[in-house]
């Protein structure tokens, strides 16, 4: 298994919801797992599609398939299914907090004092 590939248990959770699987209406995909691993690799490493390693196949058909899946909502559907799972391995929570001092709300601003210029003082 490669560093950026899905584990077997992760793959088992999503494989039945992907288009192109056995028994699914339409064409059968060559290898959905390899494609999903390619997408994960690309986003985890931050590489351009053209730099996708050869083990994932040609980059152009992979990118074309990715765009089709995005447009048809496949990734959004998978995310919703995994998010609804109460036994999900990871939870995504935004816990960003920006605290302000208690006196920061409504306090008068101090204005900068300007000193008279040297020209005025000499006149």
C-alpha cells in the first residue's frame, strides 16, 4: 500500500456508492479504487494534475473523470454519506476562536497627537 492510498476498511465504506461499479447502470470502470487513490494523492501532495505519478495512469483521463464526478455530485454524495455515519473515524469541527479584550468593544480610540512642525515653531 502506498502512503496516500486508502486503507481496505476505508475503501469498503465508499466502494458501493461510486459510479462504474459492477452491476451499476452504464459502463463499468476499469478501477475505481486506483482513480480514488489518484485523486487523494493529488490533493494530499498538492501537485498539478500533469505531475500525477504513472502508477495512477495517464493524467488527462484521470482529470477528465474527476471533473465528471465533481459535476455530477459524486464526491458531495460520498461526503454526505460519510458525514452521516455516527461511527465515523474522523470528525471535522471548526473550533476557530478569536478572543477580544473585554474593553475592546465600544472604547474610544486614542487619536495620534501631532507635534507642530519645526517650521511653525521657528516662525
